[in-house]
């Protein structure tokens, strides 16, 4: 009697289709980790750039204006304003070359409720604008962010991005 030939199949974890799936998943995870590491390095580099930039500044107001300018540049803003102590003022050095060009007092009037909500919650928001406000702002997107202050009320940073640049893409400010 001859023994029957037995051709055992490989274990399930060694089948080619499963190995391929695992290798593909590992490669995708590796790519995602690489992208995340790159983002971390970019953020760290930005922190060093900003630190280097403000290290030479002495006046807190000048430091604040400088940081707000860089923030506006990174966001591709056409305008940046700071609402603080009962008034709304443009951030120096942010060129409002694109539309809309809105008087700071009028902008404060248009966004008063949203500014108050951000001030009390201390949270950043993209407010839902009424059709009338959106029309007056020529379709610009608005970003409101809290800026806590020492010994005064919380300020609110108002950033306007023109409609055509509404896609979220951070722009690295030029080195100075």
C-alpha cells in the first residue's frame, strides 16, 4: 500500500492575496506616517522662524502686530483686524489689495453677535453669514479667533479671505 500523496495548502496568513493586502496596508500606513512627520517638521520649523522673528522685538504691541501679520499672511488673508477694547482696527501691514475693503467699524457692526460669541467662548469659528452680510462682504470668507489679553478683555482676530482664495491652503510667509 502506498501512502496517499498529500499536498497541504499553505496556512491562511501565507496565501499570496492576503500577503499582498497586508503589504499594501503597511505601505499606506508608512506613507501616512511620513506625511504626518513632514507636517510636524514644518510646524516646528514655523515655530522656530516665528521665535527668531520676534526675539528682537521688545514692545508687546509690536510683537502682537507682527504675529497677527504673519498669521494673516499664512492664511492668505486680504484683511486682518483686531477687535479689542470697544474698537475694531486693521492689523498694520496686511495689504487689503483684494476685495472686500470694509471699514473696521462697519465690519464690527456686521459681525457684532459673532464677535461677542467668540469673545465669550474663546473659540475660533467660521461664522455662518446671512445673505445680506455675505453680499456686503462680497462673498469673502470670515474667520474669527479669540486672542486672550493680559489685564483687558479677550480680543477677537477677524480674518477675511476673498472668495476666490477660499480653499484652505496655508501659505508660508516670506522670511524677513
